[in-house]
């Protein structure tokens, strides 16, 4: 199984907890800064995961897709395969880039990492856990900052 229209991206350094747990796929060009921001999110997510007692053995794998359009096409290359299951974290880069705010893009990275690796579905809970990670990147960001950014609270 594969994603159609993949664009090669630079590899990033992943903390040990994410090694063999995250596959990066992109259907758009990614800037070095966007990839560095994602790498930093993983670095500080790993710090908070350790603090929370989350281990590498306890987390599920995920394919992270940096999507360049509004369409994700998955090709099933194995003709014998009749069913599949997989976990996707999708970042709509075309939409995120329209915010013109690198901190908002970074926070979007954080939120989906929290949803998947902490297995939290409640948006408010995700915001607070995400803020805990974000404070490593920018200690000045608060809940009020997130509200000013119109981050979805539903």
C-alpha cells in the first residue's frame, strides 16, 4: 500500500521513542524550517511522554502525511490484499500555510501527535497536553494565546 504523488523530503532526527513508530510521507515540498519544527515537536513530545510514563512499547505506529492538496490517494499495490488497517496523522499543509503563523503550524503538529500517541480524544484535554509540549518551544504561549489563534475547541 502506498500514497500516490509522494514528494521526497529530508529525513529528520527522531527521538528513540519514535524510531520505527513514525513514517514520514509528503505530497508537497516541505521547507527545512517546517521539518525542523516537526523534529522539535517530536523531541519535546518525547520529553513529556517520558514524564507521563509512556513507553515505546506502548505506542502504536503512525504514518505522518504532509498533504499538499485536499486529496489523499492511497494505492493498493498488492492485488491479493482485500482489507487494510493503518493509522494516519494528516497535516493539510496548504491550509496550515495560509495561517502565515509558524507557531500555529507547530501547534497543529503537536495536537495531532498528542491525539495519536497519548490516545486522547477530548479536544480540551489535548489542548492542555499540547500546551505542555509547546511551552518547551515557546514559554510565552498560554491557553489565551491558543484561543486568540482560534484553535478549534470542539
